[in-house]
């Protein structure tokens, strides 16, 4: 059946006649298009959070993720609004602490804040045991809740390296998955670990860097060339 915006029929987001009334109203959430789910997030097994590199889906969707938070320019807010891209922002406390409110503009556009640790130690897998990793994750969980009103559900390891110890800490910190990538927008161009174009279900890595506009332009060109729609990863996974 057509959805309110001529969308495809529906996942769990759209109420049906059999749905019982929700006791606590959910906060208004922007739904662009709902897709019949053809991918299920693997569960936490044996205490270990799953690791997601891309989403196996037949839907023409791509997921934009933007990391760290170092460079905060009004231009990046303007561009994201102009392109109307919801994205997952993997922020690091120590890089956003000088101006956490900057990221509220992206949140208002439909993006979500996720967990990229407190300190961004790219050697955390090698240097730290379970407890120290967990502490660095929990610190960001609490910071995100304090400043953005939601505890992150997704974790991105600084530098991308992970281990089973990290997977356990991620689960114990209350998150649902580790998210890595196979494509990135970097230095004004796209880099692909596989192939030479974006594929449905790709997770794209970007950063809040001085090259934000050039990186976003490279992503936009690739996204349009591939005929993909930018969808919020958390919506697709049901972990928003
Ligand atoms: Zn990072």
C-alpha cells in the first residue's frame, strides 16, 4: 500500500489497524521512506556485538556516516540541509567538547549521534583491556545522552580495528553493533575497498574535516551516479 509520501509499503514504523496504542508517545521522528526490511541486524551472540561492514539489501539505499567532529563549519550544516542527508554521526567526546551544540543542527535535520569513544585512541584494541575500552565507550554513551538526549546504539572503533574484547565491551556498554565501512569520501574523492562505485547497502565513511565540502560533493556525485537514496542507517536497522 502507498505510504503517506507515496512510499513503499512498510516496516515497523508505520502504524497498522492492529497496532495497539502506544502508552508513551514516541518523539516526532522524520521518516523519509520506509522499506520492507530485507536485512536483519545480527543479534548479540555469546555477549559479542555483531560487526557490520555493509548491509546486504536489494533496496537502492546507501548510508552516510561522518566521524570525529573536529572541524565545525556553518558550511557543513548548510550543505547537509541542502542535500537533505540524514546521517550517523560517530562523534568523539574530546573532539566535540569545545562546542557540542554545533551538532544539534544535524540532529534537527534527522541525523543521529553515535559513539566514537571519549579519547579516540586508535590503538585501543592493542593497548587496552576490556575495562578500559568499556570505560571509554561508556563515557561517550553518557556524554551523548547528556548533550543529545539519546544513548548511542552503534559504535565505530577509532581507526577501524576491532576484536572480540571490543565486541564484548560494545555489547556491555548497551550498544547493538560495531559499524565499519568499505567506502569512504576522503580528500575530495571516493575510495572503494571493493569495486569502483557505490553499491546498494554501502556504508560510507566521511569526517568533519576542512575538506568537508569537497568530500560531500564526491559522495553526492557517487550517490547520484549509482541511483541510491541516502537513508539513516539506524532507521534501516531498527536501532534509532
Ligand atoms: Zn575517528
